C-alpha cells in the first residue's frame, strides 16, 4: 500500500509534468518564432534538446566520476598520523 507522502510526491510530479506539457503546447501554438533552421520548427524541439542535453550531462558526469574518483584506502595516508 502506498503511504501518504509517496502519493503526494506522485501528485506533485504529475502536476508539474502536465503543467510543463501545457506550457510547451501553448508556446508551440501561440508564439511565432523565426528560426534559422527548418528543423527548429518541429513540435517540442527545444524540449527534446533540453532532455537530451540533461541526459548527456548525466552520462558524462558518471563517466568522469569513475575516472577521477579514488578508492577509500587512498585517503588514509593523508588523514592518519
């Protein structure tokens, strides 16, 4: 059974998702943009580019974290007396 806090988080998340969709639809239908490239006229193009960019940044950070991070035993030489 779902507890009260989890139900509230689901409600807030779905509300934000619906609000973002409505604002994106409003932007697509009402505003007239003059774009430099023809593919920028595709519906929800900027939103998709934003999601792809966020996923790309997340993947790059994960990869850099594995490359740059140290093991736990490497810190002992600095903090032991």
